[in-house]
C-alpha cells in the first residue's frame, strides 16, 4: 500500500518532533522531510513534492499563509494543513482563502491530526474538525463576509491586518504595558497574551515589542495622545 508522504514545518524543534513521532506510528503515513522556516519549507516541498505539508502558521521568513499561497500559485499538488497556537476566526478565513486544506489549533489530539491528514489527502477540507468538500468550503467562505479583499502579501510585509484582539494587545504594548498588565486589562490569560505578541511580531516581520510599537505609531494604527488619554482614565 502506497503511503501518504508528509513534510512537517515548525520552528520549535520539540513540537515538530512530537508531530513527526505521532505520524511515525501510523502505517499509512511517512514523513519525508522537516523544515524550520518558510523559505526552507518552500524549497523542500518543491524538491520532495509530498502529498501533505503540516505547517505552523507563525514561521520565520515566509509565514504559513504566505507559504500556502506560493504553493497554490505554483499549482503544487501538496495539500497544506496549517497549525496555530491560538484560534482566531479571521485567521481561519484568510488561511482557507489562501489555499489551505485544513486549519487547526496546536493542542489538537494527535489522532485527530492524523485523521485530518487522511481527510485532506482524499481531497477534502477541514475547518474546526468539520470535513467539507470543495463546494462546502466555498459556501463556508461565502458566508464569512468579513474576509478582506487583500488575502495575501509579499514576503516581509504583513500578511493581513491584525485581528481585533491583536490590535488591542498592540495598543497595550505601545503604552508600555507588561504581558501581566495586558492580561489583566483585557481579561485574558498571560499565555494568550504571549501568543498574541508572538503572532504580532511574526506578522509584521519584526523582532521585539519596541519595534512593534514604532511600526504601529508610524502607520497611524495607534496614536500616542490616545494612549495617554487611556492611561489617565
């Protein structure tokens, strides 16, 4: 029996190895390559042409969504399963519109991830663990009118506008708030704040919180006088 070939892409070695290990015990799956960033993954997928690529959304260089669009533009037969550290409705829509075959959170049960890989290999799409055919996916996308007309970007540019929650976190960052203070202000967990900050840095292709604040201020996304007013309230 021919095996489903896979490439696993994640910049965290321990998590990546965990995914590889989960696939390695399945008789019908075979991991043929691993990558730690978007550019490396793109080259590897072109070379190996796996059936499925399991890809982290937040990657150095090309992010997972940009990688997906590159593959779609090149009419690659490799189907992409995107993994994310946190669930965000706008991210799901943009990811599926970019050409992903599935989108799921990283804390998914390993066996469910295996089932998703099998489903997308068979030509299906999976959103929130719901299996859809091509027509079903188009209906699903059509019902989500909030999708931005801009569904992709060039490398090094933000893939999409930040989500509402990410903008709230970025606003707090420009006010010099710590993760603990942001968590308290927005009534979310400290880990969720960390996930949002990581996503913001990756989307904007910048390295630290200071650069994020400068980036937002220069583009008029937030304004100092508004932050000062909020701080006084």
